[in-house]
C-alpha cells in the first residue's frame, strides 16, 4: 500500500536579486544611525588605532565620533570657513585638515587649538595627508599646486605645480615616505616622488578625478571620476587594468573593505556599490537617501559610515555574528542529561534483534485535511494568517491541488462574510503575482460565480471586490504598456542587429507572450 | 495456501506466501469466466470457460482431473456443499451467439471415471438473469440462490421451488443509478448484501415473504460497488470499487468500518480464503493484492501494468535494458523483458491519485532516456483540451546509490503548447548536457545542463539554452544525427537542419505536400541519410552531403525507427486495415525483411532492444535480428516480438524441459533419474545436455560428501550403488524402455484417480495433458523406482542435493 503523497509545494525561483554569500554578508548590518551635521559631509576618516574614532568633516567643523557613540566625542571648530579632509596620522595622535581659507591646520586629537598652521596656498585646500614617516604633510589646493610641509618646523618643503586644474584628491604611499599621488580636475593623476622635483608618472583618467585609493600592496591605484572607477597597475607604468561604469552619476568616494577583497564606491546617484576585487563585478549595492560625498569603513568592516550632501551622516553597525547567537541559543535548549544520554548511549549488541518502528509520516495540517477529503477545512487551514502572509505558495499549492481534484468549487462555496473577505484579501494580495496568476484566476472566477448573488449585501465584501477590479484594471494597463515597450525594443533590435540569415525570430519574441502569462513560461527551476 | 486466478485461457495458481506463480492450469480453449473451489474437496477446483466446458482440476499439482462438456458458452459457475454433484452455470438462453438473455442452469455432473464427460442433465433454475457472475450468489447453506437484474432481486428457494422478486424504484433521486452491480449472501444468516451503481450497499432481510422484506442501506463508496464479499464466519462484509479502497464493514455494527486505501487500480474482484485469514483483491491494472485479515497488505502479485493508453513511446532503459512505458497512472513502469517481471514503478507525477471517473489527471505523455541512461526526461500534462494546459517537464538523474532515478529539475510550463517531441543527443561517451523539446506553440527549445550559478546551490540543473522557430510553423518531430552534430526538426512540410554547436540553421529540406510526421537519421555507414515519413503517404530519404532527395517511396508509414546497433531501420506501414513491417537499410534499394499483414490496426509503439549477445545468424531473412530484438505494441495492447528460427527451436525445447521439471516433484532423485528421461524424450537435444556438469564426478561435492557420510544414515548400499554408477555413466538411448514405460503409465494413472493427490501419483503422472499436444506420450518412472522412492521418502537425503549441481 502506497502512503499518502503530500501536496507538492513548488519552489519558485526567487524574484529580484539573487541571495549570495556576499549579499548576506553586506546585509548583515543593523538599521543605520543617522546624525544631522551642519553641512554636507565632505570627508570621513577612521583613526588607524583603537578605539577607532572617526573624523567627520562637515562645513566648518570636524567632529570626532567614537565607533559606537552617537554624540561627537570631540569637536574641532577653529575653522574660519569650510573645512576639508580631516585626516588622522598613522598613530592616531594628530589630525590635519584643509580649509576654504587656504590655511592647513594641524591638531592634537586631545587638544582644541591648532598646533600648527601651514600657510602658503593661495586657494582652498581640499587635500591633506600625512606621509608614512609621520613628519611631513601633503596638501593639494585649488591653486593647482600641491605642497609638502615639515611638521616640526612648519616649513614648506616642496611645491609641485604640474596640474592645470583644482587638485581635489591625493593619497600618500604607506610603504614609501617619498611617494604620493594626486588627482586633479584636469583629468590626470600624477605620481610624485619627493626626492625629485617633478612628477614621475602621469595617468589620464579621462574625467575630473574625485577620489583616489591605493591598494595596501600599492601595486594598484584606483581612481574615481565622472561615472567611472578605474584601476591602474602602477608597477606596469600606469597601465589601465579595468574600467568600471556602474554608477550613473559622478563617483565621489572610494573605500576598501578591511581585508582588501572588496572595493566600495559611493556616488552622487545615492548608491554605494561593492565590487569583488578579483573579478571586478558588482556583488552588492547599498541605497542611500541622498547623494553620497564620503564613505569609510571601520576596521573588520564593523561599520559603514557614509556622509551625504543633505548633511546627514549615516552609520551602519554590523550585527553580532551568528555563532555567538547560536551558542547562546544552544545552551538554553539543551535537553536534560538523562534523556540525552539515554537516547544516544544505547548501542544494540551483535545478536540483538532490532525491531524497527514504522516511521510515521508527518503531514502538514492542510495535507491531513486533504487526506480525509475535507476540502473546505483544507482551504481554511491553508488560509491561516501566517501561511497566507508568509508563504502564499502553500496556499496557492493547496488551491491548485483542490482544482486538480475537481473540488475547488465545493471548497470555495458556503463561506460567511468573514471567511469570504479573508479569501478576497488573499486574492488581492497575490492575484497579480505572475507565479500564482494561472491558479488564482481560476479561483477568482469561481468565487465570482458562486457569490454573484450576494453582491451588495456586505459592504466589506463589496469594497474588496471593487479593489480587486481596480487592481485588475491597473494590471491590464501595465501589461499593455509592457507589450508596447517590447514592441519598441523589437524594432530597435531589428534595426541595430547586423542582418544575419537567421530565420529564427526567437531571440526577440521569447518574451513576447500574451498578457497575463508574461512570466508563466519562465522556466521554474527546482533543485532537489 | 494457494490462490487461483483466471487469466485468459489458463488458470494461474499462485502461492500466497511467495507471490510466485506455481503453475498455470492450461487446457481451456477460450476465455475462462469463473473459478470455484469444489465444495466437497478443497484441493480441487472447477473452472468454466466460454468454450463450453467445465474442468475439474487438482490445483496443488496442476492436474486436469476431468472435463465436463456442456456445449454452450458458460459465463459463470456456482456450487454449494448442499447440492452434491450439481453445479450451477450461467449460459445464454438461446443457442445463437449474440443473445442478450441468460439463464441459470443446474448441471448434474455424471459420476464416471472418464476423462472427458458430456454433461447432459441440464435443468433451468432461473431465467432472464444478468451474465455478470458477481450478480448471482448462493444463500445460507445453499438453501436459496439470489440473482440480480438491473433493478430486480430474485431469490429462488430450492426447498419450496419458489422464487420471489423484489423491485427497486428506477430512480429515487437522480438518474438511473439504483441498478444492482453485485450481490453476496451471508453464510449463516438470511441476509443478502447488494451493491449498487451509486455506491450504496443494501442489506436485505426477511425476504422469504414477498411483502414483508426489509432492507437497510450503507453508503460509503462514491461510485459503483464492484465487488462484495462476506467473510466465512459472516462477521465482516468486504466491499470495493473504483476508489481502490477496501472497506471492511462489521456485520450488525455497520457504523464501524475499516479502510485499506490506495491499493492500486480500481478493485474488480474480492475473494476471501476459506479459513478467512486472507483476503485478496484483483485490480484493473493487472494486479492482485493479498491482504491479511487484520487489514494489512502481505503480498502483491503484479504483471505488466496495463494502463488505459500508452502515451509514451516504448523505451529501453540503457542500464538495465528494461522496457519502459506508462504504468500506473502518473508512473513509468520498468519491465524486465528477460525475466518477464515488473522491476519497479517510478512515480513521475508525485501527486496523490484521486480515483474518480471523469477527473482530469496528470498523465505522463512523453519520456526519453539519454544514451548512457543517466538522465531521464519526462513530460506530464493535464487538461490537454482546455486552454489552461498544465505542463511539466521533469529531468531525472540516475542515482547510483539508490539505483533509481531522482528528480533533478522541474520546469513548469516549459512551452505554451503541448510538447510534440523530446530527444537527447546520442553522446557515446561523457555526460549528456542537452535536451531538445518541440511544441505546438511553434518553438523548439534546447535545454542545457548548467552548473550552479552560486556555490550554495546544490548541483547542476537544467535551464533553457536556445529557443528556435521557423516561419511560425509547428514543429512535429525532431531527431539528432548519430554523432549529434546535427539536429533535424520537422516543421510541417519543411525539415530544418541545425547545428547544436552554434544553433545555426544549416539547410532546409522539404517534399510537399504533406507534413513530416517522423524523422530518423541513418546510422553507421548510412549516417549521411535522413529519412522522413510524411502524412501524404511518402517515405523520403535525403542525402545530407548533397542536401538532395535520394529516393522517395509511397507508403503510409505509421512509425519509423532505427536500430541503435546497426544500419537497419524499421518502418511500420498501415495498409488496408493492417500493418506491414519493412526492415531496410537507407542505402540499399531492397528491403532486408518484409512482413505483410503483421497485425490489424496501426502500430504506433515499437522499440529495438539490443541483444546482450550478438547472434551469428547466417540466415538471410533473419539477419536483421542479429543485433537487436524488435518489440512492438499492437492496437489491442499486445506486446509482440520477432524471433529467429534457431531461437524458436531453443525456446520450444526449453519449454518442454520446463514442463518436465515443473511436473515432477523436486526430490533429490529427480535429476538423477530425470536426466535419463530427458534424453529419452529429446534425443535431438543430446548435444546440449552432454555438457551438464554432472558428468564431471571428480569435482562434485556431493560425491565427496557421500563418501564421507557415516554409513548408518545412508540408504542401503545395494540401492545406492547402481544409482551412483549410473550417474557417472554416459547414457545412451533406449527406445525399448520408452515403450515399456508407456504401459506403466496407464496403470499409475488409474491409481491416481483413486487417491486424490497423494505424493506418489504426483511423481508418476503424465507430463502432458491429454487435451494438450496430443500424441506426445511422455515417459514416467518405472514401478520399481516409484516403490524405492516411497521407501526412501522418510529418509533424510538432503546430502544428495550436492549431486544436483
């Protein structure tokens, strides 16, 4: 005797983006903390030493935030005008910042007043950084020059006047104290060596350069400008390695995840994209409410901090790791020792005759009812709130099974106002879902047939029916629009593709299905 | 315990413990309509047949005891312990064949020793009854007999010689569904149970008065009750119908029921063993279920499952060489042709089957294996007519651990229309990674086995790779060339040839008018040919090198298929109501083999089954059978095959030998003695028998054992000696001995009739039924040997088994 075969719940392909390990990793952040700053957040920089405070440059201030605090730990306000590019030294003790008033200020993180003021630029200084020997400061300014300053005696060491437009980004090498790279609005990147008087390498980015990033190995240089993110191989003399065009507005900032495996880019199009640095494919995408100006990651990717034009600072902290949670849960649920030991420890001896207990087939509630041919009850169970809400595919599968048995009409009939409205609300929620439409349309037709006579008796049901009607009308319009777009695309393809003697019209008409079924023929893949 | 089952022209005797068919009682020349245990002797059984005879059998040994010739077709048989020497049969009222009226006739069986008896004492009991044997039954202790007509119940009391009739209203609710379908009587009480078309069971009581009868109604079945049976003590009533649920009602407590659901096909008959320990149900899908009375299935006897229709092609599973076709609803059956046994059913649809007539079910309509047998593709359909066609394409991977196919990918709605053809490329080595399906929606699709896109997906699955069409024509068939470098798709009148590597259309071939119905590439040396059968009664052969038509012949090909191991192709042609078979090579003008009027009706399913060992036949006419068997299914769902002359000889020889070994009880002496008898019987088969290992005594463990056995457990040395020496000798024919044995045989036969089914008579009885192949007198044991056997019966002679191998 064969056992009862439970209802087959089809596995539908996940709509939207595929869930990968990457998405799981990058989605594992808490809801962002948003802090209102005084102006557009132009730069964020993490202190390289614990407790990993970060400096947020916004308007005329630089705020220092602790990693978990929502209030600034410290504020530097001694700027006459808009501050730019607050950066920590590699020991986390000093902070340098440029300013609109062309003065570069050096602060002690514990003090308030500037330790040094470097005056020499004639226009706003947008770029500041410490060299790797900690004794010098690199600055880049809107007066097309970049300078090296000595910290101890605040003297200007060298000036390079090679760029022909504003210098808006620059980065110093962490391995060599003499090397630094600057990027300018004249579309070029220049690599300078402090030991010689001019640039040693010039790379053309093609767009005004907004941001620069050196890989930890410093063999690769990443530049962002216009809609492009470009990666250059410095060891091969600045050969372009890859050009990424994934944003649709200017890319403003770049960051590397702590292990150097992923590259992040933020843009005015309000997205942060995460790239795999081996394949340079976008593996994840963050959305933000406003155009992004600055972006930084805490060590170990513990938090992502993004500054936006609407002067909002958004901080996302990583959720505590799964393992910690799991061990806690496991300890709580461990069974008592006696039961645990008894079940596990008894090993049958060699000559024991093992009587196997027949395995009881576990059936879901709706299957139990279906087995007994209780069709109405089966539908009721499948319409329970949590199934209906969370797993509509189960409800649809039960409806399909009832239809297959030819008893759907019996199951739908004889319902009171409350049950009927529950049914209708399920239909309203799922009728236009392409995966469920073929089944639910049959059911909806039956419901209308059965309950035709009672229309007008219940305001609740009438309201839902009207809602359903408007939903269907809207859906019809959508489908019509889609077909129009499809037709346009067809003509575009036909004119743009080279004329091949291919009698197959399949390529373009594969999606040209009649409305209502536009996705029904999409292959549904179920892996067992 | 034995189970008797009427099957065609023979009665099969099964063992209830092992499910094995012990013997088939052969002798009837027409359909057997009834089997019945003889009430006075439970080791004998009557069978009746449309050939107008009733035969009495000893079914434990499979012997025909007597044949009663009645002279009219018999539709049913009844007997009761109270009526000694009388059987009741259903015969037509008029001698002309197409009579619709039947009567119940009592036959007095003459008591005489003859083999063939003509029973002439007939007396009509009830007239104008139903021909359905289930619609009549004997009542308590044979006091009355009940028969049901569509709306009337007739009870005949033997004592009073009176009959009462009870009528039901034609339709108390809707439709004429009140008709009787089956009837049974309580063994100890006056109660008649009747089953009805609408699923009701009525229990009739107090029917020995014409007016004061009563009945109560039980209703569980939703459609007609097809069989009813009381247990021997009358405590339970069993009923079954199309729902395939055996319902056990407690007598007098009818609200208590036990159910045994999901037994298989619709229940057609129920029977209960005389001791009430076992129930048995036979099903419409060629299956018998044996059930212990605690409502537990204990054994299943299953033959080739007969579905309503064969929708899939006949196929051969490349691994086990099993024949694959539709089986149970929603299943594929794997049937071993070598062993004539159902191997297993593969559940394709994986849904609970609802037994209800008129319900649209999922049907497996298409299936295909790849060349190595590691992939199976199936197509299931529901609501073929309606616009909302439900279609699933499933791909199954062979699992080496489970030794079965495991579902890999389900593609729901792979096409918008019905799928017309499905084929895998023939990749000789390596994995198949492609499947092509054509559909009525005007497209063909290539499906590709793709590695998982993400590491967390479990394994490779199938997805659509290419979608092709040709001028919005409907593709009807597709075929891969032998090396899989070309795909031919027949779009109505046009054959398109594609290359699967880049999916380019290479060329088109056409031969209007008439759509291409069947396409087939030649193989091996003929691989440059493409054959197509069109609806306009043409068979075309194109040469793919020149892309031109090679030859055309006019024949209405209903099926075209290629032998996978040779160049041969078989074409079944429908001609004037019957089918002709032509076997030919595409390159040669003359057919290798042709057989006119093979069978009536169209042949639409056939398959070449590769042989395990190639034949070295030099016979011109049967050369095409050297590599493969050809099996085909006729319109009446008979599976037929071709065999060569040599094989036929071998088959008949082996069946003769089988008869010998079946009939003789397997005493250890049988083969010692039987060996010689075989040689006497088949002198022509000596060459075959001379290689039996018994002639190598040095290696026989049995003889070693004999020599090491303590003397006190052995039979007397004088007896053993001659036997032992004889087993070492190479025997010669002794025709004179055969004659002598013939005389002995007659004597022993008389003995047998006196002692019903004793051990001795079993050994010395003739091998062949007198009614069977006449004139095939078989040798038997000599009397001395029989006596010796009788003497030795009590001894333990298991050691002798060693001699047998």
